[in-house]
C-alpha cells in the first residue's frame, strides 16, 4: 500500500505541469474501464462529461478522469487524454473508432504565474505518458501546481496548497483511494485546528502558525468586513478529486460513493462547498471484489479528507505565498 489512489488495482496516475505558468493537470487512467459517478456540490463548477455519469444515461464505464488547472481553458487537456486512449484503441465502441470517455473538472489558478499558459492537449497527453501505478507526487504537482487556499482576504493573504492522495484497505480485500486538488475558498483544518488558510491582516508581532496567524474565514464571514468581501468575492476556488474503489458497484452506487466522499470536504475545509467553489468529486469502481457500498460510503469521507490534508501538508511555498511546510519548518 502506497497510501495513494493507485492502491486501487486497475488505476494509474500521471501528472504534468508548467512551472512558468504555475499550472498543470493530473489524469487518473482506468484503461480497462471503471463504472463512473459524480457529485457536484459547489456553486461555480467547470466540468466536462458529467451528465453521462448520472443514472439513467447510457454510458456505464469511463476510461480516465482529468483534474486540471487553467480554469475553463484547462478542459482542453482532456483532448490529449482522449488522443492517448484512442491510439491504444480504448474507449466506447462507435463502429469506425472508439470514443474514450474522459470526465474532467478544472480549478482556477490563473492568478499565479503566466496566466496565458494553461493545460492543453499536449500537456494532457504528456500526463498520460507519465502515468504509473506506483507512489504519487503530492503538493505542487499536476493539477495542484497553482492551487491555493484561504482567499476571503484576496490572493495576497492566501496560502499555497496542492494535490494530495490517500487510501485505506477495508475488510475482505476492498480498497478505497482518493486524489484531490485543493483550491478552496475556505481554510483547511485538521483535528479542529486551521493548518492552512487566509492569513490575518493584524499588525504587530504574530507567531507564525498560531491561531492569530490565521484570519479564520468562518468567523470573518460574520463580520461587516467579511460580508462586504463576500459580496464581491471572485469565483476562483474549488476542490476537485476522485474517490475510487476496487469493488464491484452499480452506477447508482458509484454516484452514492461520490456523494459520500464529498462529505470529506466538510470534514477538512471551513467553510465548505460555498457558492464560490466548484467542488466536484468523481467516483470510480474497477470491479475486482465485492463490498457493501454502505461500508465504503462510511469510510469514503475520511479517506477524501486525509487526501485534502496531505495536499496541504506536502505543498511548497510559491511566489511569496507561504505553505504549511514553510510556516512549520
């Protein structure tokens, strides 16, 4: 076990990035197909191929999921994933060719680096070439390259975040895995304590990493200043990720698993799933073993929350934005 989503048999993960643009993309490949689902709770999503994941739609299996930076421009990277899979003759058979099914979601990272550089078809293809079923680099990699958290006081008071992963082995060989790019409006918490988020504007000596160091987004929202800021807040935030299992699940059950995993955002981000976030969670089931979906759904939020915390704890400072590692070193 690598404590990563690649502990789910049948999945491989690849990442690519442009450091000048401070952006990148992450692909989860399931070349043999996986039953897919989705939970889309945030108020400002940027997605592709999500409707077909819902019950009562024809397509049952997907062949990859793409998480990307670049805002809506980053959806172009899915074309590279489709090209990679079509070349391997992997996809939904339509007669003359196959159409790879690649649901995608993006996050806003145009505020860091060169905003004219975004994940494109070439970067999506490169991410596929980089894919493996081994350990995954976390922090400033792939879709997490330009991710930040805690933006109620503007990007200048935010902190660097990234991409994280986690897994858990359950009884009878069932495995849950998650991978998450964390670009939340709110603060990331662990054991009830803020570990990354909006930094206070207080003047004078403030101990780095202390409670005074953070503005506490949840409390700030109730103040006059906070309410004023909320009225002009930009839609530049989201948590996007994948929850996967090696269990055999129906399409309805995979959607239920994705919905349950979304609760992990509320466990680790305050506030969570705001109108300023495009929070989207994809579900995948590769079908190698049997497991009770209720047990999977009970553990899914905790695995997803652990991946969120790992994204923050592995992030490095970028362009004067501090990170968890820099304020705790």
